[in-house]
């Protein structure tokens, strides 16, 4: 787990490493498949929400948000502002507009 800037949330949030993301992905999948469970959506996703809270201390209420808080989905930090690029392949910083200079 690592605090990183999320361009969707517009703030620093706890991002999951691959080990933690694998567990979150498993819990998310179980909730998706459990459509007949009584109590509604938040009851189905409670194990995922609880896992994220126990791991990060954040009381997240939206399961889909957790699934985009994955370190591997983001690129390196911008040379200008320090916020991560949106993807590992990005060459343009969505936060500050800086364009990464590619070496020849």
C-alpha cells in the first residue's frame, strides 16, 4: 500500500500493491457473482470494503473506487509536479500538463 495522487479522485489515496490488489480483485469478483444475496449492494461488497479499511484505514463506500486504486495502473511520477502519470505508457501529465521528454 502506498499513498499516491489519483487523477479520478483528485487527491492522494491509498493505492494497492499487486498482492493486495489480487485479494481485493478476488473479493470484488465474489461480490459481483453473489447477485442473489439479501441486503443489497453494500452488503455484498462489505468484505471488500472491510478489507480496504483494515489495510488502509480509509472508510471507502464505493467498491469500484477501490478497484482503480492499483499502483500498477499508474505511471512514474511527473518530473515537474511529482504526481503519477495516468498510465505507465503516458508521456503527458494530466495534473500539470508537463510533457515527458523521451530520450532518443
